[in-house]
C-alpha cells in the first residue's frame, strides 16, 4: 500500500508541474451563430478587412477598431485586418455555428444530392440553411432562396 501512496504523490507532483508549463497561444476563434452578427475589436485602427471565404461570413468595419461579422453559412474562415500602411494588425478565425448549441442534422438523399437540414433541440425540425435543396421546402421560404442567391452573388463579386 505504501508503494501506491508514493506513486500517487509523484503523479500529483508531475501533473502540477505539467500544468505550470507555458501553453502555446492558439489563434483566437470567434463563434458566430448562423444568420446572426457578432461585434469584436482589434487593438489598432483598421483601414481594411478581408474575409477568407465570404460565402461563410460577411465582414464590415463599424468604426476605427470595431468589426461586424455576420454568419452566412456553416463553416470556418478567417478575418484579416490591415492598418492604413497596409500592415497586418490581426488575423482572427471565424467559425459559423448553430444557434444556442443545438444539434444539426444534414440529410443528403437521392442521386441528385438533395440536401435537407434539420435543427434538433430536443426534437428535430426542418431548418432552412443556405445551400439546401428546394426539395421539401416549406411554404414561405422563397425569401430564403432569394437571400441565398444574393449572398452567393455578393461572395462571387468580392473575389
């Protein structure tokens, strides 16, 4: 039994030492709910922002240091900010997610890859998500399809 106590003490000391080691800084990730906007800021005044994939998120400068990010479709991209001299002042990872931690289910059916999305919290219900097929689309969602086309046009134009 004495050997087990000695082992546990050594393990505790080793774990404490491990926890005290410096942790490598990871890129800051900003979570943006789908079809919502998030505000964040940089440490310096921004002259230009660019988003890696404008189909995933839309980005605009609100004022000198504040940026607005709107989630367009699920995925991960980044936002790069430049100062007035063109030097990078920040690079933040953006992840567009579902709202409120709900689970998402994507059904791909048939040979034509018909895509139908559901949000589950606690039961699954049809969710209209950009990129989904028009199959089984509920009445009144034509506006969403038009929004999808406008978002795609905007993303194509900015590239």
